[in-house]
């Protein structure tokens, strides 16, 4: 049955019609727009190193990390772009963490699933902040970064991506309101 973009929900004899604005009220819409704009700006700031960032984040080998950043020396174009992206990426996790937290609140009734998704959103954003801090701490000497910092940053990135993939999948726009995992 075509609902004209609406989601129908039976609440025990009463059928509620929910539009997308009921699922994603104005505040999360603004947060979503801000997150998308910020992500686009981060990609622009990354410029020529953008294609290497995911590999860099998930490097579980210090040698692989150093091979990616070997030409990112002081004064290089690549290092400038990598450093510049932190202008936005320093606070971007707070923005998308809040967006996902609010989205869970808008989509789900109070309960275990909503609480778990909100906690996972916070965990993912926190892992991103730690990862950013670790990378920033060695940005002036990437070749001399300790193996511990490289591996810790990679572990934070891996947890971040795994957790946020689960949260984003659970909160995708086509999910039925109040549906399960």
C-alpha cells in the first residue's frame, strides 16, 4: 500500500501516520545538514591526501603508516592538507555524535535499544576524538611516530568505524519507526 512517503504504525487499534519530519524532527535535520557540510569541507581540506586517509586511519602496521606518510614532510603540500583537516575534524566527532544520539531519540522509544545506540554513538565519536588527538600529537614528526601511537590510533579508528557502521545501519532513514535491529 502506498503511504505517500509516510510510515504507518499500529498502536493497538489506532493507526498513526508518521511523515519523515516525525521521524527526523527539525533539530536533527539541521544537525544532519551541518554534518554533511562539515564532511564535505573536511574532504576539500584533505585535498590530495584524502584518498589515503582511511588507509592511514586503519594502519595496523607502523611500517605501512610510515610508507603512506613518507613524503608528508614539514612544508610539504601533503602535510599542509593533513594538518588543515584537523581544523574541522577536531570537533566533527562531537557534531555527528550528537546527530546520531538525537536521531536515536527521535526514532526509538525509550528503552534498551535506544540507550545502546546512543551509547555506541558516543563511543564512536570518543574513539574518533582520541584517534585525532593521537595523530595530531605526531603530526610534526610522522616518520618518528612511536609504534604505540600508530597502533593505538589504528585501534581507535577500527572501533570507531565498526561501532558507527552498526549505529548508522540501525538508524538509516528507511528503517520502520520502532523497528528492531
